C-alpha cells in the first residue's frame, strides 16, 4: 500500500465544495426512510457486508459516520457520493373477531385477515449521502459528511384495525458531521466529530370519536346515542383524519479510536452520547367536518355544561382538545451509541470483519403536549431496552478490480409484546447483505450493495399504558410484520 500522502491540487476548491455540499446533502438525506430507528444505509460500501467492521475497515470517507479516528487510513483526498433506494412492506394480521372499531362503512377486521400496503409511491424512498475526507498533514485528516442517522417509515392500509392508534409514521433525523482523525503513534489514532442534527416527525391516524368518548366516560357513547335519540344531543361524528408534524434540531459529538496491532489487523471503537431534542414545535390538524363542529359546540355548553361535572367530564376542555388546529411541543431523547469493530486482512484475497453495537433506548419517551394549555396530547409508555447488534462480514477479491462483499447481522427488539404499538412495530431482526466494489480506474471506485432487513412478526394491540385513555386507539389485537429492502450505489473519487 502506498503510504505517501497525496494532496488535492485544488485544495481550497475541495474544501469550499465540501462545506457547501454537506448541508445540502444533509437536507436531502432528511428524505431518507427506513424501518427501525437506526438507519442502516449510511455507508453504501459497508452496507454490502451488513455494516460489519464499519468502525475499523475505513473503505472510504463514509467511515467518518462510524469512527472519525479511522479517517487516518485515508491517504488521499476523496469524495463519496451515494444513495440508497429503499422499499418498505408493512402488514398487519388480525388476531381476533371483531378486530378494531368499525370503520365509517361499518367494517372491522376478522381473525386471520391480512391488511397489507406494499404498493404505492410512499412505500419507496431515496436516501442520498455525501462524505469528504481531506488529509491536512501526514497525521491529520479532516472529514465532512451528510447522511440520515435515524429513520422510521410505516404505512398501513387506511382501514386496518389499528388505524386509531396510528396509521402512518414518517420519522427521520439527518446529520451533518465535521470531524477529524489524528495519528498519535504509528499504531494508534484518535478522532472526534461534531454534528448538527435535524429532527422531523409526521404521524397520521384516524380519530374515532366513539372510542374517545368511551375513554372519557365509561359507556359514554351509549349514553350520547340515547341523548341523540331523544333530541338532546347531536350524533357522535364519524372517524376523521388526524395528523401531527414536529420539527426540531440538536447538536452532538462523537469520539473514536483506532488501534492497529499488526499491519493486517485493526480494531476501532467509537461512542456517541444520547441526543436531546428539546423545545421542538409542531402542528396538530384534525379534519374539520360539520358533525365535528356541532359536536364541539355541544361539548362547550348545553346539557354537558350542566351534567358534565357530575359525570367527571369537562366539556369545554374536551371541545378544546378537538379544535381543528393546535400547536404542539415535544422533547425527546434518542439513544447513545457504542460501536466496536475489528477488521482482519486474512489473505491477499480475503478480509474478515465483525462489529458489536449498543444503543440504549431506555432514555426514549414519546410525549406530546399542547402548547396553549400544557395538557398532554398523548404519552406513549413503552418498556424500552438497549438494542444489541452483532455483525459479521467479509470482502473477497474475485479479480484485480472487483471485490465481492457479504454480511449477516442480528439485533434484538427495543420493546416487548405488551407495549408494541402500530407506529413502532419493532421486533427481533436479521440483516443480510451483499455487495460488489468495482475499481473503474485508479481514482474512481463504484460500490453496489443490497441489504435485506427482516423483522420477526410481533404482537401488536391496545397499549394500556398510553395516556390519556381517550387516545389509546380502541380494542384491537393482531400481528405486525415489517420488511425492508435496501439497494445502494456510491461512487468514490480520489484526488
């Protein structure tokens, strides 16, 4: 291997271009989608080996994301531009009859019935990324990068039984990184990066007024139906669309080290603390209908105004909770991440690698609060635990310019069957990766990767820990299944 540092002749132009392109790609990567919360297509070159050895291999500048210390392995300035095409299939199978609240047309789920939404434009997505590495001296390499760090997309059939708990979620965190790797000794490098992280979340569900009324008052819908028959109350409205969009940002950092005990073996470790998004703001929208407006007016006065306190129901407060537009605030903490990788050049043709990753989701809590009065819109209590991932992979040099890759990984669910909800159908999972690296010429390399993300079916239903009671989502019980396919391509240009 050529140990000589080669500098880019247009050094200032490369730096300016990198600083300009990184936030642009970070914005674009906020359009990235994945199932689960940690996004697994950040590095296309590592994706082919199921991201095994990611903190030690240093195949290209995308190593900045996993371990900035490993940047010292790069002896020439380079730019990596990649994109992953993501296909998502989400299904739900009813486990009881009837399953879920009746739709506006009166239908419910029945045991064994499958609700599958695997076609349509919103079941696929494109996730771009960009990384740049620039050697400054023989010991110091700086890096820039933009990519998605966490993402989750789930789409269900609009009439599936769990639609009142959650029908669609589009959650993503994109990250812009600026970091460095510094070689302390011939065998030890350290590194760090700082990141600006953007948070976006969009939720959609069907608001079932009958379930909400029964949550406020036991058998409340039966009581109101009787009052309606007597001409003392308006009819309970049909289901309406509800959507919530949240935005926020945060700063974070990462530290790493790379130890090379032999010329053929290296071990990388990195740690990123938890990310705290505070003071996020967003908007809640409830589909406005004539029935809904009449129902709010009824809650604001009349019979409810007189009898509500006797029944423990605050009518005006309930009416305010149903306003068609409301401002919402949220604080959320995403987990820290510990990554340990080993890479071994076993022979002129074979590289072996492995990784262990730990993310502690116990710090995460989903809670949305109304900005106007501080009332909780929804708090979803789940028994979060740490996610432990174990990955193995290999590179095989089939020809002079062609390297084949393969990898396998397993990871445990961060939630249990008792608290799993439709919008986070997490369960134990496996990853299968295949890839190829083609050296077009000395300065240009192409990477092609495929990874299968396969989750075990998970029991999903009414979560009694969701509060307040009127937003729990009705009585349903079934099984969710999420499968994701990643197809990635990247090009690396060295200067």
